C-alpha cells in the first residue's frame, strides 16, 4: 500500500515533536501532527495552482485606459528562510491596454504566490508578472507591506518593524506621474 504525501508529512511532524518534547504522546499533542500537516498543505497550496486556468476565464476585451487599483488585500505567507509567517497587505494597480481582468482574480493571484515558501520581494515581482502575462497592460504596480515573524520572534526581535516593497513594471516604472498616482491611491 502506497503512503500518501500527507501521511508522510504527518509522520515527519510526529518525529519532530518526539525530538522536541519529553512526552509526545500527551493528549494535547495527539492530533497535532495531522493539524500541522494540514496547515502546511494549505500554506503551500500555491505550488499546485494552475495560474493560467484561474486567470484565463476572467480576461475581457474592454476599452479602459485609466488605472485600476485593488488595495488592502490581506496576505499570509511563509518566509522561505525560517518557515515563519509574514503577513500584511498587498496593493495592485495596472493600466489596461484593451484588456482587463475580473477584479476577484487579483486577490486570487496574490494568494497563489503567497501560499508558497516565499520572500516578499519576489512575491511582488511574481504577482506583477502574472498580471502582465494575463492582460498585457501598459504597466503594473505592486506594493506589499508586511510584518515578518522571523524579525519579531527571533533574530533582531524588533516588534514594531514592518517591510514595504514595491514592484513596478512598464509605465509604473518609467512614468513618475503614474507611479505617484498609484502611490497616492494606496495611501488614501
């Protein structure tokens, strides 16, 4: 009988707990390996998503030339260096060039890349590139502001710190007016 990946993960977590605590069989820990494996399956579910399938059903030919911004989208991800959570908000803007994407797909794009072992800088780039690939806009801007538990719980232990990153493409990079308009929308 073949063992599933999930069952292997449960076994691995059980072994880790056994290495960390003196009584891994106590009542409070009995279901922990299964819960932890389920958590990791969810938090890394972005690897199994078919990006093309998700966005292709929601791209529309529309003549709209002004900026579209979706802001304050909650982001929950895992730092690939320490496998600790980082969380915050993501703001995405783009200027269409004959095609738009359904607004609900932008948070879906964000989740696909957030649900991977990640660094914030790359995640912004990946979100921006996915939007470029999907609708070929004149430009894209992505701003992420996040709190990293690897900075708050360990290492430097700076509780009030957060990280702000941007990824600007096309006219968001080359046109200061466009960039400033996007930033003003995010700050509002």
